C-alpha cells in the first residue's frame, strides 16, 4: 500500500544502517498560504463544497505559474488549508517546444511518439526529438557520443540546454543522430518548491513525500 504524505518526520534508527532517503511524487508540491492572503481565502472557499471546487483556485494557480515560470494545475485541497499543486506536463511540453524552436542551430523539434515514464500523479512532459543543424557544435556532440559512449560532450550539451531554458532536462542520442530530450520532472520538483517558497504569500511549500508501508 502506498500512502502519500506532505510531511515526513525523520526517524533515528539506532544500531541499524541509515534508511534510504524519502521518495516524493515528481511534479507535485504541497503549499499553504499565509493566513489572510487572497490565496488562503481561495482555498477556504474551494473547500466549502464537497468535492472541493478547484475552479475557484484558477486565478491563484495562474498567478503562481506566472511567478514560477512553470505551468501548473490545481490537484487537491487538503486538510489544514494545504493545497496540492501539479506540474501541467502537456503545457510544459508546449512551452519547451516554443523555447527550443527559437534556439540557434535547432533545425527541427517534434514530439516523440515514445511514451514517457509516468509517475503516480501529474501529467508528464513528453519526450522531444531535436535535430540540430549539420556542422553545429550540438550536432558534433551527438556524433561524438555515437563514436564514443563515454564522451562527455552530449552531457555538457544537456546542461547548457537546461541553463538556457531555466529548466532541468535529460536526454539521449538516437540512432538517427538526433537528441531525444525530456524535462527532468524529478529534478524540477525541488526547484518548483524553492520558487514557491520565495513568494511572500506562501507560508510553506514542500514535496509530496511517499511513505511505503510493508
């Protein structure tokens, strides 16, 4: 049985090896607004009906995604005025496509038919096939990766893409000499939490941790 928790308390196990680090749901963040703010009032209004009316939270979510630069959607209103946010993977994919198409040396960007690995909760950003212009540094990095699997040029290219896009990405090289790239949702989630924490009306923002009960 899998139980989703917004807060995991550390446990000290004497005489045993340290437990593995807690896992979280990629793409999900739990937040609580500062009391008296518009966000807090919206969560209260949404929770006054059963099931909660998530449409009430649409203006709040729109503002949060504008502040963080990450497409979001309302997922659930929880007890204690906690509110669960999810990354909107479909709109994040569209955003990434638009950004990549304006980048120098990108000849083509298309959505891959290959299905991404789906986590438990939110929609997952799709994989993108990127073809770089022949003779470009990016194209050469892909060619070198084909010749030598240990070559670090492609990994450096992924880090550079991530810096330029302000989003963590991961990728691999296809047999056709193209890059298969996807938003790294697991790496993005802590970044999203930190961006939310920096907002003045957010009292707390944390990952949606998973506790496995055996």
